[in-house]
């Protein structure tokens, strides 16, 4: 489905050539700030995992992973990752990381069942995925909020360096984060959809963190879907900023404190898939063989699009689009890569 929004009188601040230079600047600068803010080290990560491992993120449980077999590996069935949410936790153990220390990596994914291809959504996903080990006493909302503030500061610091290097850019970001739960949003805006609630709230506060995503609200509905076996639905959330160019609530990151054995068992039961407890990763977690962690994904194209004041994600990433979108973008002066 096509849902394109074209800002009136849109003109890009950078040429295609300078856009590529600026993307390189951001992808060099932001990981440095993120690594310093959260004490993270870069590691290499897989593009695909074995279908039988339980390591792939099953998102809302309905999206189909891109799958293929490899005859030279005994016909193994592999899946292109939806995200590295579970793989990162296993890697922290295998790579011998320690509490307070973590990793980040470049994650690339294909979301073949993306329902809407619009200004923000593409079948190609690129993120800075990160994960760090935490102590039992840190599994609380205060620790989560402190981490959110550090990530927002890293984004703002990157933006300030970028505007020095490219004076034609004038992106303004709010460093102060306002925290709100998904239930509080439903209580305040009961007649709006979850996305409409976020927009109304972020217009007021500019930078927000919507907490407790995945759990069932008092209305019997969810604010948004989350897989039951990586985030603790009581200790997670999304970083969202207001993007005036498109008048939208602009999600930059999904993150959270990960499930422990207790919350994993509870969430698998609530979601109606207790059989997933028998998969290798989930079994290791339930048996106490994996560290307590927190982590998330920060959209690379999302950060670039926001800081470079672009109207469409296709201006900062090479993906695939339908003919109608390409024609509308060309007519509006939106240069799709």
C-alpha cells in the first residue's frame, strides 16, 4: 500500500553528492558518541541465522522472513534476520563481555511484509543494534530512563557536529526527554489510535519515550506489537521525536531491558506461544545460561533522514519502490537513490 506525504515547496538542503558525504559523516560520528555514552564495542554480526535456532526476531508473529537453503551446508535452511535482538544477547556471552560493557553492530534486514511503503517505511532496514550486560539491581525504570537520555544526547551531539560540517543544515532537536507509558497515552487520548496519540503528545514535548509497549492495555488492545521473548514489556519503549517537515511522530529507536526467565515465561504464556520455550535460545535463557541485558535498535536511515532534513527515506538509502511513488517523488523534487 502506498501512503506518500509530500511537504509543500520541499527543497533538499544538500545535493545528492553532498548527501552521500553527510551520510558518511553521520555513520562515522554517531557510533563514536553511542559507544562512549553506553560503553559499547563494535562487533561483526550475521545477515542470516538458522531457522531452527530461535534466534530470529519474529516481530509480531505474522511477518515472513526471507528464507533460503544452502546445499553446500547440508541443505541448511537459513533466514535473513528481522533484527538481532536475540543474537546480540548470545554474542555477549560467547564474546565474554562483562557487566556494564556491551556491543554495537551494523544490522541489515529485509522486511518483505512491510504493509506500507511511505516516507519512513522500506523493505530494507538498517540499524545500529546494541546490547549491554547489566546487573540484577539495574533492571528498573530509572536505569532504562538514564540510558534513553544518553542515547538522545548522542544523537544531539552528532547533530551539532554535523551542522558545523554542513552549514546549510539547521535541524533542531530537543535534548530533554519526556517519559510516558502507553497506558497513560490511552487514558489521555482514548478516542485516538496509538499513532495519533503519539503525534499529539510529541507535538507538545518534542522528544518523548513511550514506555511499556507490547502489553495489553485496559482497553484490551496493545499500543504496538512486540515479540514476547526479547523485551520485558514493562521495561521497554520507543524514542520518538517530532519531525516538523512531515508533521509526524518520528520513531528513532525501539529498545528495552530484556526478559529474564520469569518475564519470558509470563509473556510467552500471555501471547499464546509457550512452545517457543523449547527453542535453543529460549531454553538457555530459562535455564539461567544467558546474561541479563538491555539493548535496542537505532535506525541508521532514520537518523540520516532526520538530521539531513529529508522528506523520504529513499533519499538516504537504496531500496525498492513502486512506480507511482517514484513518479510522485520525481514531481516533488524528492531525489530517490
